[in-house]
C-alpha cells in the first residue's frame, strides 16, 4: 500500500482541489480488507456504524503498521497521508450509507405516525399539484401508481425508505418525475409508477448491499444524497428503457423486462458506463430555476 500511495504524491499536492480517483480508493479498500495486519482497522471501517469515526487516528495506525516513511507519518498534510484519509473517509462513508438505508427499510410505515403521513401527503401534492386529494383513503392513489386506496400497504417491503425515495425524486427532479409519471400513465403501455419506484428502491439497495455500487459511489461520493441520486438515475433510465422498447411493452411484461433492465444496469456498473451527468445537470437546472 505504501508504494500505491506514494507514487501519487507528486500529482496530489493540492489534494483538496484534486480528489483521488475511484480506482485508488478501491485499491486501498482491497488492501485493507484483505490485510492480516489491519484487522482492527478493518473492523472499525466496515463494521462500525458510528458517524463520528476518528479517520485521523485510523490513518495514523495504518501508516505505522504498513511502515510508511517517517516524513509521511509525521506530516498530516503530506499527499500520501491526505490520499489515505480521503480513501478511508469514502470507504467508511459507504458503510454509513448502507446503515442509514437499512434503518429506513426497517422503519415500517405507520398511518398513526404524523411524519410518515405528512411525507405521503407531500408526495401526492408534489406529483399532483393541481388535483386535491379527496381523502387519505382514496382510489386516487392509483393515479400515481399505488395498488389500491391506501398506499401504506405498498411500503411493507422497503419501509419508509421506499416513500423517501419517491419523495426525493419528485422534489429534486420534478420535471423528470412528472414526465415519467406521464409516460407511466399511457392508456395502453402504462406501468404503476409508485410500485415500480419501490421495486427500483429494492434494486438499488441490493446493489448497495452486495457492493456492486461501491466503485460508482467511490467516484461520485459516499453520501446518502449521492445514493438517492443514483436511485433517480435508475428510475429515469428505466422509463427510457420502457418507452423506447420495441415491440412496445405492457404491464404484463414488467417482471421479465425489469429483470432485463437490472442485468443491463449491473453490466453498465461493472464497465463504468453509468453517466450520472444525464440527470445531475437536470438537477442543477431545476435548482437554478428555483432561485429566480
């Protein structure tokens, strides 16, 4: 690991302005994960879900155990030391995302919970701003892709995390979300918007939990917001997949074609072909437009 870090020293003197690449983070991750000398440090990084983990202390211990040169170990501003700290922060950040997501999945939707109910009503108001909801229990929920009159039953599998994802999508990408809903509401080639969104939530979690999303988040950032942006990318991409498919699809094709979609996404992740700029630029435009 010493050689790996040191050889980037000359390129990383201004590290805050030039973040390290995902591949360097990945290689440091593998070095730590498979090291017999760094078992305690690995446990702290990969098992500890404390948000205020002392990255500085872990970095110092790793540099000591891996026999980094003295001038590196005793200079916290040296490029190798900064590279290592950045990598450790992203590695632990990935674990924190997983912990946060699993907490939200474990939190079941409860109709008596005022916060849950507010989020659900916010979802309706964001998705259907010009159509008042007649009552909390209403067949109108089907219009945004729930299965029946009470959406609470549809969140059983993914808990409030499924609701949070749907709400994030329309709040941060309103133009895209409304366009997707419009496509999902086609009289013939429709699909249940909210139910598909919850299925995508489950898929995103599976990618996170199996580490298939690791390299992607090492590139874009290990934060819950970055992970949820990836969910939005999946929803946007699935809609394009559905709308552009020939021959045209119906809801009876969903299970089979959703499996095809998942396989394609996994392939794109492994090949580094996920282009988040497709939607991140839209998000920037939405935010810029909201200021005026």
